[in-house]
C-alpha cells in the first residue's frame, strides 16, 4: 500500500472510516470494474448459452448454469453494495438491508422446488396450500358422490388400455377419430380434481381408472370412476420415496388382468388387488427379498402379466434382474442370474426405468427388457437370458421403450450423451447374435418413447420433436417455427388413427400428423396448467385421461359421428 493510501486524520472522515475498505480507494475502484464486467459477461454468456450453444445434454445444462450464475450474481451484487459501493454506510444500509431481507425472505418462503426433465425450476411457496391439503379437501367434498355398482368384472376390449402404454405396450390406441381444432373448439372437460404425487399412467378398463399415487407417508392404489372421477376404492400402505428432482411418489403404472390389478411401488412393493373391491390378495417386496439397494429414481418398471406369471424388474447390480411371481399367490416362479448371483453387500442395482414387454422375434416368443446395462431377451417360461446387447450411459437411465422394426431390427434411444442405436438381432441354427448398425445423437429420448410410423421414427430429442430415418440414423427435421414449435419437453405420446397425440411436459395436449418432410402440428390445447407432466396419457374411446403429480382431468376428444378405427387400420399405419 502506498503512502497515499495510508489513512490519516487529515484525509479520512468519520463517515468514510465507517465503510469497509474506505482507506483503500484503489481496491474499491477495481471492485467497481470487476463487478461491472461480471454483470456484462453474464449477460453476454446468457445470450450465447440460449441462442447459440447446443450442448449434448440438452437444456438441462443451460438451466443449471443460468441458475448458478443468477445466485452468484445476486449475492456478489449484495456483497459489493455493502462493502464497496460509492455511497455512505447509512445509504448502503438503508437500501441494502431491505434488499437482503427481500432476498432471504424469498428463498425462505420456498417450500419446494419442482425440477423438470430439463432442470427448469417451478417453485411452490409456503403460503400456498400443500398438495395433500388440496387432495384432502377434495376427498371430503366428494365422499358422498355415488358410483354405479359394476356387478361383474368388465371384459378387456381392444379399445381399453389395461396397462402401461396399452395392451401391447406399444403406445398404439384403437378408438374413434378425434376433433381437429382444439384451439377454436376446445375439447369438453368431463371433470378435473386433485390427485396424489407420482408419475403413473391410468390403467383403463371399461369405466375403471386405476393408478398409484403418494398420499402423505403412504402409497395409495386408487380406482376412480371414469365418468365422474369419483373414487371407487383406495388401498394404502406405508411407503414414501422422495428424491430432489422428481419429488415424491411412485413411478410405475398398474396392470389390469382379468379380475385383478398388479402394482409395483417405488420401494419394491408388489401388490395384487381385487379389481372390483381393492382388497389385497397378496404382497411381496422384491427389493427387500433379494437384498437389493433401490435405484436412484426408484423402481419404475410396470408389471407385465403373461398367463400365470407376473414379471417385475427389480434389477441387480449388473442388470439381468427379472423375477416372475405367480399371479394367484405371489410365489416366485423364477428369477434371473442378475438377482440370484449377488455376493456380499450389493452395489446399487441397475434395473433401468423401462418396462418389460412380451414380443415375438424370429418366431420365438420372449420377454424384451431394456435394463440399466443392456437390452436383453428372456425365455418367458424359465427366465433364461437368450441374448443381450450392451447399452449403458453414465447415469444408468434407460427409460424409453425399445421399438421393433422389421427383419429383427430394434431401435433404442437414451439421453446422457448415449443417443439412439439400431440393433440387428439374428437367429441362426438355434443361436442368437446382436450387432450395431448405427449410433446417432440425433434423437436422445430421456424417458419419452418414440413411434415408428410409415418407415420413419418420431420422438422428442432432449425435449424437441424430431423425425429420424431409421435406415441411416439421420435426422429429417427438428422442431418448427409454428404452434408450439415442437418444444414438447420430456412429454409422452400415443398413436391413433394415423396421428400422434402428445402430452407435453408443460401440460399441453398436441395433435400431430406424422410427416417426414416437416413437423405438422394440427392443434394443441392446455389440459394440465400447473406442474410438470411426466405421466403418459391414457386415451380410451376418444376420451383422454391425463394426470401429473398434482391433478387429474378427463376430456372428450371425439369427432362427431365417427366410427372407431379397426385394429388392422391402426396397426398397418404404424408398420
């Protein structure tokens, strides 16, 4: 420090002495320049981040940088104001202390942050009613609402969706044609009401809607009346899974089979309940029974029923972790080597987040399962692994369902810099083999499953709709400049009558015509205005049943006087 910077009685007044570093004018000048440059650099960097930069992880990294930068600048700015601002201490305190109180009050008023799949934050404040309070008030109001007695178990028809993504788990829906202009003529809302947390879809058979949700410290399996939204029955049991990004609640979709419903909870509880009454028939916990550690985002695979077997996917440290339970008793019929061959204290298991599916490949019926480490084919009778194809990212998040293409080809897609892969499966002289035809980062499905339609694949790449040529892995187009511009977030989609019905992460229902030349968005309509939507929609008889972790609603999408499509019409379009 030079002599000119040394404080003396002649150069420093009592007021100046009251400010930090008042006797170091050079340091204070430097702080002004540095602070100004920091704010200018932040503005320029944000323009670059949101206008030019396209990271392989999508918008999630952009949001994380933006939030971190904003917090840093807020507290840097407050610190500069109190320490270095060229005003008197009284002025700094008079202005700064209320600013600091406002900032601290704002952060203190936050009850919880709800993060989207792209790490976009939604804030729930402490003065707002909790989700549990809203649900409790609604249940009290609806407790005397009558529901019709079914008398007998409804038969499952081709138009029903008795489980995850429909009868065949392919997201193809048989039903009537839909209206085409939801903006000018919004679909009729049949009902809307609060619901517990979680990311399940509705399983729909006849007038029964079954889902699983979080209610306080319990998971609740609930059957609703499709016509009114009234509760038919509720079965609750102690279980409460919470993680920072997704929040509380179970992740799987119930499976209805005959007179029973099978449900997998977030902590590994597998329940079989009576479809008509909700009475428990049996319960096991496959994570506890095999000494597994739950995965980061909880058990997310929906049960698959094959005859007398209920197939569940608890994982195993190296994947290959399926279990078949007896439909009537819950007794173990078989378990695969990935679960049985656990020695010592197991590592975190790798079940992945997709759901097993029954398929036929080269004339051989098998369970197709994409777990956290590989795509595998299993013998339904014994659980024996027939073949496997390694497919793993650093996060272990394989959530999108595999898509079957002709001639033994299987399309896979995942996020976290893994991208899409086309697998060639071969079966010669009783031996299976796999090979990779191509790999591409043009479609990274984080947990949204795409569709193969008329020879092209349509799905969301890190939140933006794209069209992919499965022959080469090349992108035909990405997004558009019209409508919602294809920015559907990590939403979910169904295919019916030659059109895609997409429930976006921000709660819009979108109708889209598949077109390899450009994105052809027909219409859209906001159905869930609050909170992110990771729950797949259900579409039965032209009525859409949608939910997220806060509310549920039903809409009539039917076009007037339009007969239902036949099974042949729908399937031939998706070939």
